[in-house]
């Protein structure tokens, strides 16, 4: 019975890191694509929208660089939504 556990644990250790390794490049690609998407939307954004969204973009970029890709992607998505919203200018 103990030998079976050792074999299963050994297999998990051998193949476990490979399963996680396939997710990391995808998340890094998501960060890069979200950064590019932000840059595309930034061209059409107002200065006010950019000033508000820049902090979220910078934080997302930092998190992605630290390997916290899920949190970084969420921050980048937040930044994109901030500059994608129509500006709220008072009508006269």
C-alpha cells in the first residue's frame, strides 16, 4: 500500500510542474495583449480618462512582471474599461 502512495506522489511531482508551466505563458500573453489593447484605446481617450486609467495600467503591468498575472490582467482590464467609457462632459 505504501509503495502505491510513493508511486502516485512521485508521478504527481514529476508531472505537476508541467501542468502549471503551460498556464504561465498563456497568462503572460494575456498581459501583453491587454497592454497592447490599452495602448490602442488610449489613442482615442481623453486626457482625463488617461490620467485616471494610467495608474491602473501601471499597477497591472507591475503585477504581470512580478508573475501575478491574474491580478495584473484584472488591473489592465479595469484600466481598459476606464478609457473605453464615453467621457462625461457637461452639456450646455
